[in-house]
């Protein structure tokens, strides 16, 4: 009897700790989304209000980088290759689409849905904001590149943010831990690089790129928080950002079957530190 009581108390303590980690994770996602949303909203106000310090910063960055691009045509050609092919939104969306199809084949239906919704929502929201703000692209005396449509926010920057976030959060469980820091560095470098190419080619203002990064971060934070809430509802353990959204992905059953889902008030079976459905749902 004492052993059973001790085991029960230990189980309840682990459950409370798991609920605490889940709450911290969701709160962190909400804070990131809120901060990015506030920063993006402030940036929109400054852009729409034609705030002079921001306009001077944009104009100065566009002029200096345009002069550099004109003086170094080979460097400009490399930037065009990266911007128009390697980091182009179409290329990144195709990669995300292939990843989503692979997830469907593995049976990770909800992770595939998260990937698709994040990518599509990011694209649609970006287009909507462009139409609302209607900011003109930079006009330079001797441009090295041209792009259609409105300028704010940068679609390239936003798509890079959402796409590389999707790739990281999905594939990290498949990557050895020793290589994960390198994956993060590559993703951050790519996102920053996309923004740099757009400003250097003279097709976006610097603030357009920052707006794209912030808006993409808002989308990813909100959808990732929703996915983590689903994991709690089915009794799966909370995860660390470094482990990706679904650490079970490398296993034979990335998602639990219906019969293995916990019922309210009963402890969930098994692997991965499952918890009871009731407390998880109320976290």
C-alpha cells in the first residue's frame, strides 16, 4: 500500500511538471506572437505615417546597396540567382509541399496539416497586408532588378521565415543532436540572406523585409502553439523547441491511433511520457 501511494504521488508530480512545461511553452509562444505582432503593427503605423527617420533609413540603405550592386555586377548576379531561384518563394513553397506529402505518407496527418496551414496562411496574410498597405517599391535611377506588385511586407522575407521554420520544426527530430545547431544556423542565415538580397537588388525597402520577418514569426508562433495544444489534448508529452514539434516522427507510429488516445479522467498509456487527457486539456 505505501508503495502504491508513493507511485501515485510520483505520477501526479510528473504530471504537474509536464503541465507546467506545457503552460510555459504555450505562454512562450503567445509572448513571441504578441511581441512580433505589436512590433509589426508599430511598423505598419510608421510606414503608413511616413515617419521620416524610417524613410531616411530605408532610402539610405537602398541607395548605398544599389551603388554597390552597380559597381560589382558579378556579386549582383549571385544575389539574383539566390533571390530568384534558390530562395524564391515558389522554390520554398514547393519544398514545403513535398515535405507535407512525405508527412502524409508517414502517417503524420496532423503535422502535415500544420505544415500546410502555416505555409498557406502565411502566403495569404502577406498578400492581404500588401493590398491593405499599398506601399510602392523603391524607385532608383539605375535599378539592377525589378519586381511587380506592392512592397510591404516583403513576400520573400515572410515566405523564408515561415518555410524555414516549418522545415526546422518538422525535421529536427530526424537530425542527430550534434548537427541541430548547424541546422539552426543555416536557417537563420538563409532568412537573413533573403532579406539582404531583396534590399540589395533594390526591389524592397529595409522596413519591408523587417515587416516580412515579423509577420512570418507571428504566423509560426500561433500555429505552433495550436499544434502543441493538440499534443496536450491527446496526452503526449510537451516538447522543447530544439526537439521539433513532433519528436515521435522518426518512430514507426508518428501519431497515436484512436484506440490509444486517453479518455478524460484516465491515465494515457505509454510511450513518450503520456499524460491523462483531463488535466492536459485544461492546461
